[in-house]
């Protein structure tokens, strides 16, 4: 998993302005292992609950009602918000205070790196039927990435994760299909 620890508050204008980018990254990558833990510096629990419900913020929120004296913000020396920390699967901070598209790009890269550390080969390529057919053919029909329609919701780039006997073939194919640009991770069905 990749986790974003987000120190924020409902009364913080910059936090609220950044929320669409946070929601976009969460919706795009949650199924692949992206989680968010909100650390709210609010003092009104009812207001926080209403805000998170209205904005469809379904991830966990730590709330102690202490505002700037929040237990975790005090412990970690957070003195301005928004303050975000992106953690890899080992709990190490890999990025801080990401904003806009940089957040989504860092999450996608961190998820792909996580699969690589687990021994998966990661293929980045254009999401076109011909490339998908070519990839399936290279794995003798054993490659599974979910349906093409499911993959379409991630945009025009597709990342496939594969482990084991097919890794070298997929990496060779990835060389031909490599695409400079955004990396969108669809690793909900990695191949063993």
C-alpha cells in the first residue's frame, strides 16, 4: 500500500482548494492500494463529519478536537496546513506537500515501484486494443488484466503488473510500447 497522511482542516482554504486533486488521486488509485489518512485540525466534530460526507471523503480521519494542539500535528511538528506526507509500502516518507497533478503522478509511481519491489514487472503502454491483444498473445492467453472496459476508466495509459515466467516477455513488449507521460496504475489483478 501507498499512504497519504494529510494534515488539514475544513476551515483551511488551501486545504479545501486542493481537495479535488486528492479525491481524483484517491478515486483513480484506491483499488490498486492507495490509502489516505486525514489528520483533522478541526475542533467541531459535527462540522467535520458533515464536510467529509458532503465531499465524499470516505477515508479515515483522525480527530481529537484540539485544533492546532492536535496530538499528532504537535508530535510531528506540523505548524502549517495543508501538510501531506506520502509513505511507501515500508512506511518511509517518499514525498512531502505534493499539490495538483504532482500528487497523482507520485502515487502512480509509488504504486508501480511497490510492485517492482515485490518482483513484478510493470508494463507501461498505451491503452489500445492492438497493444492489449499483442500482450495477451505474448503470454499465450494467460495474461489477465481485467476487462478492457474496466481499464478504459483509467485514461489512455495502462500499467500491467506481471510476476514470474512472463516477466521478461512483458518487459520486452513494454520496451516497444513504452509511453512517456502519465503513469496510470491498474494493478487490481496482478498476474502471479
